[in-house]
C-alpha cells in the first residue's frame, strides 16, 4: 500500500469519533495540499475468515505529487476479526522496506476504566487534556506530539483490543508509533477531546 511518511490510523466506532477526526483533519487553506481519496478491502483469508474489512483512505498531497499525510479509517469489526484486521492494516502500512518506515499516529477516545494503573493513580488527577504512548524511535512528527501530551505511565494496562493490538504489532514490526489517548467521561466533553485530537493530529 502506498502511504505518506506520516499515517493516522483510525478505527470506526459507533459514536462517530473516528469519522469526526477523519473529516476534521484538513490541510491548511493557505497550503498547496490537495486531498486524494481511495478505498480498498483487506483480505483476511489467511486467517480462515471469508469476510473482508474495508479501509477508506485520505491522502494529503503536495504540489509535487508527494504524499505528506495519509489517514486510514478501518471499518468497525469485532473480535476475533478485529485483531486480524489490525494486523493486516499495520502490515500494509509498514510495507516491505523497513528502511523507510512511516510514522504511525493512532488517536483513541476511551473511558478511564479501560486504562488500568498498577499504582492506583487516577488519570483524572493528571492535568493534561491528551495522553500519549510512544513506541519505537523518535521522528519529527512524534517529537511534536510528545510536546503536546502527557506521557502515560509504564505501569499502564490497556483493556481495549484495537489499542492493545496496535501497541503489540507496532512493537513487533518496529514502526515509530504514537498513540494519542483522550479519556471519555471526564469533566471535558467528548466533543472537546475530538477538537484537541484534531489539533494534535493536524500538527504532524
């Protein structure tokens, strides 16, 4: 799959959060970027699964035709199909040439109950709008996101299959990855988190 050096991976959800991020991240009106949209189906036959999972892609392309940012929106699916689809999507992003790995950014909006801390520190007490998990090496895009987020503690346990699969696969495939995590159900509304995630995502 052809993608930009910076890829935002989104998982379709019933609340419309991923779609809002996908539609909300737009190139600066003063830039020369154009958008290119495409879609394709991920085959899961190698896992013994006949159904296919659709992926909608939006590329931001500069005046020279170079892909600058790619946004992938993965169709909503349930376990065990979900793990297989995440594996295929990230493998497709990584490609065969490990010397030119893209930077992968994955935004999530989760209830705090899905993020468990061994030391019983409540994330609600952390004065930060967005939290982040860095996986792999630094890139310019990741450095920009690190400066905008609160690092999640190493004791964190993730109780969300899409997020947990993404973390594990990014580590195995050694893809520079940054997870942007907003906590749902706090004093700030989901709408506010969506806006903050859009700003942080577009900053890459």
